[in-house]
C-alpha cells in the first residue's frame, strides 16, 4: 500500500494535517454540480436491473408536423403512416473510488488528530461533486453541433451557440432554458468581449443570493443563458471544449450497494458508499469511498460544443 498517513511522515512535517486538508479542498475546488438543476436528467438506477447499463429508448416521428391535409376529391383517402424511428442511448455505470489510510501510531500520538477517519469520510463524500463535474465536462466534445474557431470566445460565438440550439431538430428548436458551462479562461474572454460591445448588452452577473443557491461557479446570465465555469472543461491542446445545452441533453445513471457483506463498518453519504476497513497486521485504518456513476449525451440535438482557442 502506498500514500498511507504514518506517524513518521507526520513528524517530518507538523503541518501535514493542514496540508492534507488543503489537498482535499483542492479536490473540491471545482465542485460545480448541475445534478440538482433541471439541466441534467436522472435516467435511472442500475440497482436490481441485472446490468451495469441503463438504456434510454427514444422514438420520434420523421417529419416536423406529421399531418396531411385532405380536401375535395381526396377527402376519403387513407392517411399514410409516418416513419417511426426507434433508437436508444446506453449509459454505463462505472465504479469510481477514493481511499485514504491512517496508521494507529499516527492516531495515538495525536499527530493525525485533524485527519480522523470520520472526517476523511465526509470529505470523500463531498468529492463526489467534483467527480460529477469532471464526468459531465467529459461528454461536451461528443455533441455533433459545434461553434467557435481558432480564436477567443466572444459575444458572436456565444450567440451562434444560442442560434444553433434554436434551429436544432429541423428548426423546431431545443426547448429552453439553456445553460453554458465554460472553462474559466473562456469566461474571461467572453467578459472581455462583452465589455468591448457598444450599445446595451444584457449581462446579469450572479447576485449574492444566486451564488448562495447555485454555488460559486455560477457566473450569471447572458442573453437568457445561465453560465457556470468549470476547470474540468477539457483543454484539447488547441481549444477549450465548453458547451451550451438544454434540459434533456445530458443524463446520468447511478447505483448504490444495498449492503456490503463482510464490511467492518459502512455508511451511505449521499450517493457515495463509505466503508471503514481495518488491517490489524498493518495497524492501519482505511476509509474507502465508492460511487457508481455514468453520464452520457441523451439528446444530441439539444446541445452544442463551444470550442475556442486555448
């Protein structure tokens, strides 16, 4: 085993407890989480399904209206069937785990008093938000529609994204409201572009109340689109891969073990199962967290990638 918290290591640096707390805060630094908003759909649990995959079936009509007008001599003509297109999206849940270990000597000497197992368990649970944010950002590049170019994000590109969604699905449009998740660098570029615009530009920065309700990564609303930033937005080497999307574009599936046979002690904290494990031979206590989660694009026509120069 590696990276366990030992007394010897703690003696080497009396500030290690504070350093570990800072490290955990670093894990949580980007916990922008759209899970509890209308923008990310919960599509089901794998519990009791006999599979690690949740299948989302989609059926839609081939045609914008589907109605045919009959007048005069054609009044009694039979109506022709429209093609019903049946498709599906599979969302695969994977195990995501995080573990810390602390030795008995570190605990009994008091050197590890700030990093007791139960405090670590709480931090592991909170780290789930960062995991959700990372997996959400990882699907943005999968949208077929894309706006942007080899330049910084500006007002015109942002408006192009809105127009792409409004014209999506054979001009029926993706249903609003829309949300944008941008890399912090993209957000800075957009703000610079907004400041350079002449005339009235309706950018509404996040209020104190909005930040309290939506988190520190909520930046406000522009052109009716709510904006969040996330450093998990992928830097593809030449461009940032942010996105704008409507409700129903992205969905997630999850699972939770009903019990853990043989576990010394386990607890459910949100969507994370925490297990305390004991190694008597090593005089070591481990805190392990498991989250079973899958995130995928459900309706491609409801999202657009915003790819701008990095």
